[in-house]
């Protein structure tokens, strides 16, 4: 099971360590899921069920917590961000 990085407004933010190395995060709420790239900039990679208003809200949260998520991702994967 992948670690939960944050829970906010019903959203759950987590990663899966067996995926690609590019820094990203998965966001879950109810039956919806989205994947966002965190580098080189925040961008939606995949969306399964979130509406445009929710994607906008998630994007705002990612901008707010993006650096924290990048550090958590690097710690979980075992790499420094600037490697």
C-alpha cells in the first residue's frame, strides 16, 4: 500500500513507488482518481471521474503543498530531488 501524504477536503494524496521516477502524485476522492505531474510544473496526467471544478481545486492544493509533496516523494523513493 502506498503512503498517504496528505488528507484535505476529502482528497487523499499518495504515491505508488513502483511507477516511473518522474515526480507525481495520485489524488483520490470517493470513486474518482487523478494523477498529476509535479515536475517540471504541476500538470494533470490522468483523470478518472473528477469534474473540472474539482481538478481546479486539486491543482490549487498541489500548488500550495507541491514542494512538501516533492520532498515526501523523494524520501519515499530514496532519492534527492536534485540528483
